[in-house]
């Protein structure tokens, strides 16, 4: 069995994950990097993308993250994410409807500020869809 380390994923709302894992691929702003047990200390900002988590026994979890930081060390990895969505919890039909609604919001916007906000929301939703391969 591979060495494990403690992985914690925290969003503003709650602690999402706190368990021993074999590895995590982190979408860092300077590029993806893999954390394994005994990793050198590193602090990185996140870009929107997927955390690929390998649990003991080889089971995988994929979690979309947006914004935040990752702090790795020899015995742990902590990810503080502004947004975190487990791919297992995502409803594809609901996401498609949200994208359609956001596209309508962009089209219906009466001024630049409203349009910019609506476009940011649409871009975020499309990135979630793309990142999860839906």
C-alpha cells in the first residue's frame, strides 16, 4: 500500500474533506502539481480546475475548485477554495439549465455592469462543465 497523508479541503461554508489519501493533483496557477506523502513544503494559488484525489485502494474523487490556496507539506495538504463542487454531487441537467439561464441573462442585460456580472457567471458555469468533461 502506498504512503498516505492527510488531505483537507475547506470552502467558506464548511470542511468538505478531511481524510488520508495517496495523492492529489492540484490545479495551481503556475500549472498542475501532484502532492504525495513527504512532499516538500509549498504554498500555491489555485486556478479554476479539478482536484484529482486518489484514496487508499485506488478509488478516485474529482472536485472542481475555483479560487483559493493550497498548502502542502510532508504530512498534509490543505486546500482553501472559494468554490468546491464534488463531481459526484453535480446534476448535469441542472447545470445545463443554469448555463441556459445565464446565457439568457447575458442577452437580456440592459447595461454593461449587469452584462459583465452575467457574463462572469456564464463563464464560471461553462468552466465547471468543461473541467468536469460534461
